[in-house]
């Protein structure tokens, strides 16, 4: 089981907001996976609050890994370079494809706030 005390959703949110501002300037590469990424954040928050636990440990670890990779300032391809979000898109896309049924449903919740 993942220890909910390990993650600070506000710290993750702060880092995500910073990265989202960069995203707004360079929107195209992330456009296809943005809905999944926002769903990942909501899923993590719901998991931490124990509002949603119907997910395997492996899937939750993949979601957390994708979020961490997205908010990290150190990437394989720096985000400030043209095409710098390609590695982020690849990681998010990989996670979505590993459990397409679950994450496909999450994409429909892209605009819902929790």
C-alpha cells in the first residue's frame, strides 16, 4: 500500500502549476495527453484522500511516476528546448497505454474538478 503521508499534494500542485505555465507557451506537444495528465492529478488527490482506491498498486505507481516525471525540472529533453515536452508526452502516453481501460475512462473527466 502507498503511504499517503509520503506525498504532499500541495507541493505537487505547486510544481505542476509552474510547469503548466511553461506548457501554456508551448502547448502543441502536450495537447494530446493533457487530459490524461490532469486526470492523473485528480486520481492522485482522490487516492491520497482515500476517496478512490479501486486501482492496482502497479497502476498507481505508474501514475505517480508520470506525475513526478512531468513536474521534475530535469528531463531527458529540457522543456525549454523546442520539442522539449516530447519525453513528457512519451511517459504519459506509456502510462495510459498500460491500462487503457481505466485511463481511457479518466480522460472523460478532464474538465471535472475534485
